[in-house]
C-alpha cells in the first residue's frame, strides 16, 4: 500500500493526473492508482519537452529547425510540409533521434537520385554502385550533400583532362 500512496503523491505533484471518481475510467496509455481514500486517479506519464506542444513551443521549434537542416544536408533542399510534420512528430512523440531521421532520409530514393545527379553534373556519368553506396553511407553518418559535391569535384576523375576531338 505504501507504493500506491507514494505513486499517488508523485502523480499529484506532477499535476498530470485526472480524477476518475470511484469508477475505474482508464484510457489507453494511462496509469491508474487507488488513493488512501479509495479514489481512483488516472493519468498518463508526463515527459517534459515532448508531450505538450503548447507548454514547450521552443522545443518543437528547435526540432523543426533541426529537421529542416537535415533535409538540406541530406537532400539538398528544404523540407516539404508533409515531411517536416512527419519527422517532427516522430522526434517529438515517438522519441526518434535526429540520427534516425537522417538515416531514413539518406535511404530514400530521393537521396540516391541527388547523389547520382552530382555524378552526372561533375563526372558526366551515372554513379556506380560502390560510389553510390559509399556516399549514401556518408550522408547517413552526418556528412552533407555539399560535402559529397566537394569530394567528387576534387577527385582525380573530375580533374582529368577530357579528350578533345
């Protein structure tokens, strides 16, 4: 009974509970406790910085800024509205790390196309499998598309003189 009393006091202290009267009114994701007065109190665990958009607007804005930067680094463009919302929610609600977001974007067909486009622009050919896989891995590990561009532009292949007709 001591554990239940402590849990009840802790839940009250957090201010994130709702009284359900004497009937058990537990909803999905909630935890219910019984107080010394035989009242049932239900609520969901509270995670500061993640659960309450209105209480932590700066945290959500920080996540959105970081997601925008990851889009720019990995895909060479700003985040579209749907992608920004999706990945912000995954970080905010599903506890995804920024590394996981980066890896998801780097595995996308769009990232493959962006790297191949750099090959075409700089080396005047499509990316071979080894080069594509290498640079996709670099994107997943924190490098940017600009870094890939610099690597290709400074490669021996890019600096070879082209045969003249």
